[in-house]
């Protein structure tokens, strides 16, 4: 028996990434279906690659966040729209309204700190590893990002999912 792992001819990593990104779409879709009201204390931190194909954000935000940014869907957002490819949402940044279009493939993290749930995704755009950045600080975000996503230190292609609850 050999210690070497065989290369898979089935793209398991891609399949799992796509399935977990569909979780984001389903959650956002349920919010839209309920009148765009977040239930209870639920709110979302969504991190995405600003330079990924299909991302549409104002130039001022792209200049401030050339690689990656985190938005907060909590109190002040509007026109949330969801389809099979991604979502659109209206937010304010420094009291200036903006519309963002974000494909699911651009998302690198999705966190709901109210229930300590988080998903972390591999960047689908080659060589776009995350760089340190400031939070977007869109208006209405009273809380700072909660680190519910566990980062892999061994560089593996394993998606970390934390279903734990705060005690």
C-alpha cells in the first residue's frame, strides 16, 4: 500500500465549494422571500473579491478595497435581489448609497455571528489570495466582524464549516 494519495478525476473540491456557495444563495433567497427582514438577531458578514469577474461596485469602493471587502447585512440595506449566479444589494458607505452586484463565485466568507455560523471558500480566481484589508464600515454596522471561520494553516483545500453555537 502506498502513502501517496491518488489524484482524483472527480473535482470534489469544486463540487463542495459550489454546494456551499449555494447555501449563501438559499439563505439570502429566504430573506428576500420574507420581505427582506432579517429574523431575530441574524445578520451577515459577506467577504468577497472585488476584482472577481461579475463583481460590480462603485469605483470609490474598488479604489479603497482593490482586493477584497466585507459588507454587513444587518439594519440598513435595500433592494436585496438573489438569483442563481449571485446577489445584488443596496448599502450606504459614508452616507452615500451604492448598489453592489456580487456573484457567489466571488465570495470568500459568509458569517452569521448571531448563531456562530460561518463558511469560508477558496478564491475561484487564480492567484487572488486574501490580503489584509479594512472592513467596509457600511452605515448601520454596529458590530465588528466575528471570527467564526476557522482558517486552515496547512494550505489544504478543505472548507472549514463551524456549526457550533455560543454557550
